[in-house]
């Protein structure tokens, strides 16, 4: 064989090895791992699947479809808030059942938030496969906990197809959930920003609350905890919205900063193109608000003046705050993902609004909802009492110290 042919053959071998390596090294969720290597472990089982349209494999195919194609018996689908198709706005109850091909879809965000014995009777196991966004008040982990409780009570196996926490580089932050303020927007005792995957949270719940539960976690392969979701190595790096108003990773990063405004009389941007990335109200003076936010020198975030008019958007916000009224406020932009601290930003926004508009800004516009979002009444009380953002953040971090000290034993990844 000539030298040139040997070189060509050598080059082809190297290219093939690189392709094989990159195929192996790319991020694979628990769903991908099962379909690639462990599908036989599910065969012959009658399965319930807790999921929505965010439950896709690395090529974008729906989990129920790829499992059925592999001969798995998906008996029922359980859908969380927003429904299976992610076409219901936040808080909208779904009380009807429907069919997906020949599979019954049962809502767990209507009359029942926990599966009943009759729903589980003909199942061997329940699989949870939904994309979370790393913030405690995002209700998918509340659904997971309730399903785990039902499976434990009725002796059903519970399985998690694990998925990355998309904002995992952001360290745990915010108030730890006070059980007195437990609700569906805060059902798992965690920091507000928890830093864990759903598989790790399930492990934590089992160890502390449900020791008799038969739990299996199909782990993620190739996840780098120090990277955001869109920085992971994947051949198909497309963003699949986990809910109607979460449109990209930047929104997932800033959601913990602006979600508290849901409970107030300030718009969190629903009914616009930039929910959770901008906020405002008719009574706000944008120039003043931006000035006082900027002088706090918060890391990794930029504030700029904005005005917007919320509109009715089916499936996202039918009746947003200040419908068809001009709001003045602030648009946020992440300038450095490595240094931004969303909880600090959120607290700063509340304290500045309280200082500038003490008679107009209403933390109790939705009753005690802000306390349930925060997992405590301390945030509201400290803001109302004029505490600055640094004092509130310091108090919040005291509440999560015991959790931080024990969190490592529940982590499944470096």
C-alpha cells in the first residue's frame, strides 16, 4: 500500500474515532440512556408517564413516542401545570382528560394534584420526565413530590429520567422553605434557587420523607454542572420551552429575579414578548427606577428603561395585569452569567420599588401569595420595614446554611 493511501486510511480512522467520541460524549438525558442502553428494564411493565412537551430525547422526539417505538407499554400520561401541550397559562386548572393517540392524558393540575389509587391501580411504575428550571416555585417539582407520595402509599415503583438543571452554575440562594408556608408553589423544602436536578431532588425527598419508596434514577450522561443548558455539548442544542412564558435560558436565569412580582401590582411582563425579562406599571417612573437600580452595582445584570402594553395572548396570558394599558418600567439583560445572582436582583427590585412608591407598590396585591412564593413571610416583612437588599440577602442565606452543609450527599453529579 502506498504511503498516500496509508495516510488517507489513517485520516479516515481518526475522523471515525472523533465521530464516535463526540457521539458518546454529548449530553444524554435519562430518557436517552434508557433508549440507548437500558430499554429492556422497562419491557413488560405497565407504565404511567408524568410529562409534557418538554420531555424530548436528544433529537427532539417526544418521550412517549420513542418509548412506544421501543415496545414500552405507556398506559397513561399524567400532565402537570400548563398541560401536556404547554398551552395553558399559569394557574389555569385543567379538569378534563384527553387522548394522545391511544394513551389517556390525566391532568394533575385540576381537581386532583396527586394521583388517586384508581389512577395507579393498573400501573407497575410511574416515570417522571419533565424539564425543570431550577427555581423552587416552578411547580413541576411539587407535582413530582406528590406523585412520589402516591407511589409510596400504593407500593408503585417511581422512576426519574433525569434532566439537567439549566441554571446549575448559579449557587443555591434565597430563603429556605419554611413549612408554615408550604404550598403548591413551594412544596419541597429547598432554597429558592436550589441548584439540583430533578433526580437529585427525588433522591433528597426519598431520603428525608419517603424511605419506603422504590426509587430508580436514570442518570444524565455528559452533563457539566458548571455550564448552563445552552452551553452543554450536544449535537442538537435546541431550546424546548418548559412552559408557555419561558422562552430561553436567559429567561430561566432571570425568572427567580422577577417572579416575585407575580404577587404584586407590578406587571412581570406577561402579555408581552418578554415575560420575566421586563416589568412595569402605569405608576412607575422608568428613569428613576433605573437610576436607583443601577447605583446598587449588582453584578452581571443591566437595567434599561422600557415601556410596554400587555395584551391578551391565548395560552400564555389571557388577562395579564394592566391589559391594554401602558406600563413604564425596566428591562433586564444578563451581561455576565458567571457573576449574576438572580435572587439578589429580585430582592433589590422589591426594595427599590418599596422605597420609591411606598403608597402605590402593593406586596399584598394577591393576598399572601408573595409569602408562598418566597417560602416565608420574612421577605415581605423586611421589604415593608425598609430593610436594604443586602440585609435581606444575608438573612436569607442564613436559612439555607444547614441545607448547604448536607446537600452534597444528594448530588449525583460532580
